C-alpha cells in the first residue's frame, strides 16, 4: 500500500497546502486525481487561471486559446494551473436594450465569482484573462480584494475594419475617406445616419459587414482599451503585453510569459496591495486623461480605490485630468486605433512621454518587479509615428475627463471632451424616463438643434445598472447634431461616445437627485470652463418640486438586478455594490 505523499511547504505552495497536504486532505486529493492530476502536480504551487472566455461576442472569443498558452507558461515555471471561467457581457451586443442593464452589474459578479472560487480553493497565485469592458475592472477588483500574488492579462484589441472604396459618411470638413479604417462605433453612428436618410440601408449593411473583422476588444480608445492602458500604468498588468493585438502571433508568446510571471510574483510575495497605491491610481487616471479615454474609467478607478481602501474622490479625478494634456490621437476623439498605438511604440512610449512632463509617478512598482520609470525607459518609438504626440504638441492642454457640478449634479457629473466640442450650451430640456423613448425621439427626428436630451431613471439604482447610451449618442452624431445637441443622463456612456454628452449625474433620479425634478422645457446651462451644470430655476422652485416628487416603482423586484439596486452606491462612489463593515 502506497504511503500518503508528503507535500512539503516550499513557501510557494503555502496557501494550497491547506487544501491538499496531510492525511485529512486525502478526499480533496482524490477529487483532483479524478481530473488527471498527480501527487507531483499537487505538490507544486496551484495557480488559478481565471478566464472570461465566451462565444457571445468577439472581445473574449479567443481567450480559451490564450488560456492554454498561459497554462503552458505556468507549467514550465514549475506551477500547476487550474482554469475556471466566469461571465462576460458584451456591451456592443446589448447596447440599446434592457440587456445593457446587466453590463455594469456583471463587473460586480465577475469580481465576486473570482473571489469565491479563489478563496475556496486556496490558490497560491492567480492570473486573470479579460478582454472587454467590464471583465477588465471586474478581474482587477477581484485581484485587489484577494491580495494574493497575481496579475491581469488583456486579450488585446481587435483589428480595425476596412471599408472598401469611398466611405458614405463625410468628415466634419466635408471630405470623404477612401478605404477607411472603421470600428463598431462607425456602425452605431451609421444607424443614426440611415434613420435620417443620410445613407441608405444598403450602405449601413456594407458598414456593418466589415466593421469587426475578428476577435478582440473594440478597436479605439473605448472602455476596454482605456482600462487596458490603466492596468499597465497601475502596474497590475505587465507593461507591453496588453498592447499586443488579439490576433497577433506574439500574443501567444506573451501569454506564456505572463503565466510564468505568476510564479515569480509568489516567490517575491508581490501582491496587489504593494502595487495598487494612491500614486498608482493617480497614474491610472492620468493615462486615461492623456489618451482621451472612456468616462467609464472614472467609475472603475473609484471602484479600485474602494476595494483597496485608498481615499479617492471624483474631485481628485478632475484635478488630475485638468493638469494632464491629451497626447494620444485616438478614436473616438482622434484619428487612430489601439493597433496604431502598438505599432507606434505602445503604452511604454506613452509612459515615457508622460514621465518627461512629470504627469506620472515613476517610482510605482509593477508586476514585473520594475518601477514604471524603469519600464518606460525601455520604450522604442517607431520613426514617423503620429499617434503619441510630443508634449509641446498636445491635442488639448488638459485631459479629456471633466467633472461638472451645480444644482443638477451636486455630487458631480462626468463628460469626455477632446476640445472641439462647444464649451457652453444653454437649451430646453427634452425629458425621457427611459433610454428607448429618447432613441425613438431621435430616430423620428423630434430632437432639434439646441435641445438638451435628458435621460433619467437610468442610474445605478434606477436602471438598475446604469446603462450606456451609445445608441442614442451615436444616433445624434449620425444625424449631424453632435455639435448642437447636449445629452444629460444619470446613466453612463460607451467609450465610443463623442460630443457634449454628460453622464454619471449624481445623485441619480431614483434616489431623489435633482435630475428627477426637471420638467419639459426647463433651461439647462453647462459651462465647461467654469465646470458648472445647472437648471435655470430658483432654489425655491426646486424645493417645491422636491416636496411632491415620488420615486417610481423599481423595474425589478427579484433576482440579481433587484439585488444590485438594493446595494448599489452612486456613480461618484464607483457604483459599487460591495459592503464594507468598517469605515463604510
């Protein structure tokens, strides 16, 4: 009869020994042996491979293949990988439907599910694979929460589509492009153009057919690529690895390297709490601001701070963005896609530029064991590249993320600006209590120049889930009204949104926020320079309306959406649903 194997404490397997070492853990070992594991496998560090693979959409479609390479890297470095999967919701697919209410909530579920599986199985380290809007912050929130050695590997950007011949929609200057690089946002804007008769249904179909040529996250500096940039700048992703496009041959090589890196992290006891510091979070915000990144970065960075127990406010984000120039010419506010950033020199080059201007903290540590400044020193710039600009030639002298406050948003609202948007707008409120009603009004051309489209009861609690309004904003832009119509919502926006579109209005309508007190025709004024957002009525009138206001019935009374609505915090607190028992 064979002796019970001894699983020695090697420091690298200290956590997993609790699960598999000793006579009293024989049943656990038996279960592992049922799936082909040996005593030797169980004696090695057990590494979680937390995957977000799905067939529902292109962003994460290739992650099963990448996970195989990650596991190969773990094995080569002396670990035993164990893969599990969690959920993923495609924003692009669910946009404009009730399904979008699940998107932000999925961030919470992803973090919770990874936490549960990892805590249950005493993994010694973890690598999370993510590639779309909510899987990136969800996995990072889990890593922070667990605080065991680990990292996040981004699946990479999709390649841009190529529209053959003359593109049917003209540029702002009236010119048209030949063989234009396009992405999913062009499809959303083409929907609005087709509704207004600017293009035909056949032309819309032609754009649809070529916009997304394969797997990977949406091509511009939309939410996924913004969060990928943030992950590298914070140090929770290895510098240079996230840049590699999804279909590039090099992606499999970096996946193996990332897998092996987890063993080094365990050896050095390099945990997220040593990486995600106040300075690292400031680097995250600055990188989003410098690239004209998604407003979702505000929500997610606030959520990271909450998980890490680090004080960070929406006002801090405004301060950091205001002092940081936009130096990356990226869609949707600029010309280039994430592929172009990779070819220009990558996020290392961006970090190098920003450090030259003292816009980043170079001393923060990264998962590679090097500081951010050391990583940036290895940047190689492609001669003639036009994506990442010199500091003396910024697209805009201050960052793209702007926080507004006033009697409509006492706790703040967020807008993303490139600099060519109107800096002042005053117009009548057009009130809609759900996104679909606003979309119908835009499609039927009921929205006119000067209007302020207000979409409310779409906040974290009201939606619930704080839907993105890309369908509406893109339709407005597609009808040629992007410079003349303002949109205000307690919901949020896709990273692909452009124009004077103000979201994250806090407090939201469902909890009695002033946006819920607006009436049709009220004059709304926004002044970007003054950072103000107000309705032009007296305080007395606002209080009179507040006295008679009643919250509508919740849209959901059971299930996960109802649970989130009960727990959700406001947008200026990251719209998180976690519960902190101390110092809450």
